[in-house]
C-alpha cells in the first residue's frame, strides 16, 4: 500500500476512534492512549499525524467546514442572481443536509467540544455570515447576520440529535410559524 493511502487510512482510524470516544466519554476525558488503543495504533503513530487532541479537533473542524465550503461554491456557481432566494434554497438543501446526516456522529462530537473559543459552531457561524451577502443579493441587516446562521445551525442540530432530516416543507412551515409569532 502506498504511503499516502496508509497515512489516510491511519488518520481516518484515529478520527473515527476520537469521534467514538468523545461521544462516549466527553472531550475532556479522552486521552491519547484511549485514541491509540481504539484506533489500534501506538502513541508514536498518533503523534506522527497530530500534535495532540486539540490539533486533531481543529483539523476535523476545518475539514468539515471546508466540505461545506465546497458545496456552497458549487451552489454559487449556478448564477444565484438569476433566481430568487426561495428558489436558491432547494438547490443547496439536499446536498448540505446529506453532508450533516452522513457525518452525524462526527458533528455531534465536534459540537460538544469547546476550547480557546474555537468550536465547530463558531466556525460555521463565521462561514454562514460570510455567505449572506451572496445568498441575499445585498448586505445583510445586523439581525440577519445572527438569525440566518442560528437557523442553519438549528437545522444541523436537529439532524444530528434526531437522525431525521427535516423536509424543505417542514423548514418553511417552521419559519412561517416563527414569523406568525412576531406579527
């Protein structure tokens, strides 16, 4: 097996072990020995790939956010200005929901980790806010900069917590109900 494929397999095994352990024991209780044992590697192999569990966490968060970025770039490539916001959502919805559903255990583990103000939630909020001008076709209002990321994160959390993917109609109905509260 070529060295790159072996490295990729080892990193996948380390990440899978880490996800399992964080979801079972919590981030603070996971040790490098735990990860190495579950990944069936030695500690030196872990340290060959990652400096510590914090770097492992950052790498995993960055990879997940990058995967979302790739989906969004593909979405933007469809000439967003030629379609309404209501028409844009269905274009991005199926693939992004699939990303979160497919990575449900990883997302659950990473949502539970916070250190030095670096979290999956925080990184996603930053990213979502940066997309808003393109998504809306204008500069977002200050309230929109907080509300839109909150809504997107709520959908992701629902997928992670329940394992159920809400339909686009359920999401639209929920937004409509929220809107009714403020009328």
